[in-house]
């Protein structure tokens, strides 16, 4: 496994941030299972988790205003580093012409931290995109393989709390490899929770 200090990398018109390789899931489709990077990036396995100073130094080398969005994503679950994530977002928001800020999360930050994190996250971000992956608990657990037994329930509560926080746009996502009836059931579940469903293309 190749390692590097790839803190930020470009994906289309967006800039993605890679803060951690920690994640409580082992998704069957996770890109980490068969590559060291994503979308032509340098390896996303980190030599060490970057400090806030390292992240800011990296961001200062970029022309932020050229990006459509800055996305907390990377090779791990960004909320594993909630404090650094929030500090990075606050720093970005203090910069002139800061693009929209989004997180791609598995929605299990409440279980990682043992408390509700929706309010503080939604305060700093413009979009919260939560991986739903499947519309039923049985299918979700089979695909996502989280270390928490109550993950499916927790991600729904997290979604509702984000919607209730009322500031950020809240999206749930599935990958287009699941059958159409599961996509439709996912849409109904997302809408019941107050979120929109986004169907992502599978990228291997
Ligand atoms: S939540 Fe994301 S990083 Fe974690 S295993 Fe699933 S796809 Fe991979």
C-alpha cells in the first residue's frame, strides 16, 4: 500500500480534502479495497493524519475561488476528525470567495463521538451528503458492514437532526448498482427523513 501526504486533490471542478483514513465501516464497494487513490489522485493513504497547520498550508497553495465546492471526503470518514474538520471549515469560511463546503459522510458521527454532532456540523457546512447505500436495515448492514449494531437507526436520526438544524442542504446517496426498486425505496426513505436522494454512479 503506497502512502503519501495527499491532503487535498482535485475531482472535476471540486477540491476534495483527505483528513483521515479511519472509518467504522467496511463497505463492499469501497474504493479503498482496490486502489491507493481516487480519480487519478496521488495515494490517499496518509503517512500521518494532517494537523490543522498542515491542512491550512496545503490549502494556501490552492486558488480556492476556482472550485465549485470544497468537499470533506477522502480515504476515510471525515467526522472521525470532527474538531479538525470544523476548524478547517471555519478557516475556509473566513477566506474571501470561499466556495460551498460539503461533507460526504457515512452518517455515523454520532456513534463515533457518543453524542449528536448534527448542529455543529451543519453550522459550518453548506451541504451534508450522507451515504444511505440501501433502503432496509438488512441490506444496509450487508453492504456497509459497520462496526456498530445500531448504525442504520443512527444514520436516520443523524439525517433528521441535520434537517432540523435547518441550515445545510441535506442529501442521502445510493450507488446506481442497486436495483431500481431499491433506489425508489431509498428515495422514499430519504424524503420521509426530510432529505433529497442522490443516485451516484459506481466508480471502480
Ligand atoms: S464509509 Fe466510505 S471510507 Fe468507509 S468503508 Fe464505506 S466507502 Fe469506504
